[in-house]
């Protein structure tokens, strides 16, 4: 074979290779494809593997088969109880019908914008009819089911299946948060004042009751002590009277000794008495006779 023939054969092989590479394409298992001819869709390829197209005439556009994330922008909404909150939601979706997806939205960026509008619109409509209390209660699950049902129905027209919608966070606006904080602080300060007033009133009642009980106890004790003291004095006088009646001389002697001990022992008292005073009658004679 001549060199010219070899060159021609090489060129033919090269052309066949280029044509073959342009005619064949691979669809990955996480992708789906649409074959376009002059910009118009002619075939949808959803099975993974090697597929074909007409070289130089047809083109291929690939789309994801996996679940995609959607994070719409945060927005404010006025609730049924006139409270304004910030809502930050997210969604999960899948391209279910690539042909409709291509015909209606064309690109994934456009699809994200339109789906974000659908999600936020449904969130606004449903949340605006509820209160903050319900939104933070177990009723929130029912609200999210209603929102997902609405968005899923509307997203079918885009060739999209909405897998899940959730509210990631709900916050009060800064001015509302500050107003709520100030109202809560005022309420807590009022409750604190009421508790202090109640505590002071209770303390005064306890003190008054304690003072009253103390006065009653002291008065009762004093009355009892006076009564016992009187009874003791009476018993003492009775005993002394009996003793005096049994031995008057000894009784006089005993009383004098008591007076001596009281006035003469460990006493700084100065007494000026006459030697023949009755106070000293037992100094001269144990029977009480004073010396002449």
C-alpha cells in the first residue's frame, strides 16, 4: 500500500473517530439528558449508560436526577395576631420531568428563582393566617404539610417534584424583639414589685403575730410567776408562823442571825447604833438579854 493510500486511510479513520465521538455520549447514573436538534428537544434519555445522537446536528443537555437543595431568601410576614416575624425556610426538590423542565424554565437558575417564589408565596399565605403561638406549637407540622401540598401541586407545572419543605428559623425583627424584651422586662419588674410587696406584708404579719405571742407569753409567765411567788410567800409565812409558834426564842435568834449576815458580812454599809440596841441583843447573851 502506497504512502498516499495510507494517508487517506488515516484521514478516514480520524474522521470516523471524530464522527463517532460526536455521535456518542454517556449519561451518568446521577444525571438525565435531553437530545436537542437545532435547539428543539427530540428525545429524553433517563437511563444511565452510553447513548447516541446525530453528529453536528444534535446537542445534549444534562440535568441532575439527585435531590437538590433550595434556600429561598429570608422574608418578613405579618401573622394573624399582628406580630411580624422573619421566616427562613428551605426546600428539597428533584427534576422529575426534564422535558417539561426544559420547556417551561430552561435552566436550573431560572427554576430556582421560580420555585423560591412559589415556596415564599405559599409560606406567606399560610403563615399569615396563623398566630405566633400556633407557629411555635405542634400545629407547625400541619402547616408545613399544607404548604408542601400547595407548592408540590404548583411545581409540577415546572417538571419539578418537591420532596420536602421546612422552616429553618423564625425570628422577630430587631425593633419587635426590642419591644417584646422591654415589655417582658416591664412585666417581670411589676411581678417583682408585687412579690416584694407581698413579702413585706407577710413579714409584717409574722412580726406582728410574733410580737403579740411574745407579749401574751411574757404576760402569762409574769402572771404565773407572781402567782407562784405569792403562793411561795404564803407557804413561807405559814411555815415561819408555825416555827415561831413552836419556839419563839429560837425564831428571834434565827432572824437576828439572818440580819447579821445581811448587814455585817461582805457589806460596805456603815451603821451607827447604840450598844444597847435590840440589834445587838444576842451579842451579850444567847437568850437575847442585853448586858446592864
